[in-house]
């Protein structure tokens, strides 16, 4: 579910995505938003959930409008404690399934 409650997947063209690892299963987008928003314009926060149980899978995607803001968030938040865990924040580049198939 997106932090902004959109129906369907967000338009991530022209955004800069971060992968946030090691979040707790109870950490929500509402918990992450104030941490990441202080470094720039957050376009979307998405926490994947297990299809069967509906529980968080323990990681999130945070998308920024500008690359320098995303880089600042990486520098300031990587290794920071959130809900008792040190999160890992790194750049993420989406690769579509069709591109992967072309490479096989």
C-alpha cells in the first residue's frame, strides 16, 4: 500500500527510488514518512506485504522527486535506528521483467 493511498501502482517515472531494508514488520509508511521527508520531497512510500498473510515483508521503497534529495537521505539515514533496528538505505533502480527477459 502506498503512503498516499493511490489505487494501483504509482507512476515512478522520473523519480529516484531508495530501498530501505531491515524495517520491523510493524513499521508503517506513516512511521517512515517524517524521517525521509526532512531530506526532500517524498513522492511515495511503499511497503510490500505478503500476499497470504498481509504482513510486511520487512523492507520498503521510498521515492523522491530529485536525486540530490535521495542521496542526502541515504547519507543521513543509512544505519539509523528505527523501531529498534538499524535500517539500511541504498539506491534502487527498477528493472522491468521485459528488460530482464531480453537479457536472457
